């Protein structure tokens, strides 16, 4: 395996490093030293620079027009929960389902941040939003994505902070 191939493989083993390469905010020599590969640090740094140049970059979109809404009072319940059983009769909406667990509108202690119709939404756009919420030390209780929308569930008291974090994250949407 060539030094360039080894460098790419080592960088991919550290997703944060690939993110920094995509954002073009990296000290290549320091990153090469961190990777601790056999070979000249300058050669590894050059290989990192070439690898970074081949990656899709982040796109700044300015203030986002992406519709984001917050719903307070959601809960995570199992399919045996009374509210799920009586969904047609009660004013309960299912926001997300995974196997036998549901996120429902109820009188719960959680908030849902719901992002609809994100243009060219990629999984990296979703993860950028998740990371931004986590940087605020907000405990994410659940999250999910499907096609061009996603949902993040947080404690009710942290809903507004999570909403601001998601809004900020969507001003820098990674391209594919």
C-alpha cells in the first residue's frame, strides 16, 4: 500500500480529521504527526493535503430558510403504551417509530426539534446538527432521519437551546 493510501486510510479512521479536512481548517504537519505513520512527516502532510482537496467541502448557506419547528411535551413509549394503543381515539401523533418504540406527542417531559424539507439533505448534514446540539451539552434522547427531514428529541427544558443549535448548524450544510 502506498503512503498516500495509508494516509487516507488512517485519516478515515478519525472522522473528526476528515471533517477538518473538508472544512479546510487543519495544520497538515500536526495532523501528519498525529497519524504517526511510517514515512516522512512532510510526505504524509502532502498526502493529507491532496486527500483534503479531493473531499467535498462545506457550503455556507447564510441564514437558513429551512422550516424548523419545536414540539414540547413528547414522550418515548413502547407499543404497549395506552396512548399508542388508542392512537385513533386520542389526540396523539406518532412522530417517529423504531421497532416497538415510539416518539409520540403527549404530555411528556421531552421536546422534539423537527426539520422538514432540507434541500440536498445528506447524512452528514444530520450529523452536523447532532454534533452541534451535543456541543451545547444537551443530552439527546433520540434522533432520526428519513429522506429530507430529521427529528431530534431532547429534554423539554433544553428545547429552545437545541432549536438554536440546529438552526445554526443548518447554515453550514455539508455537500454530499
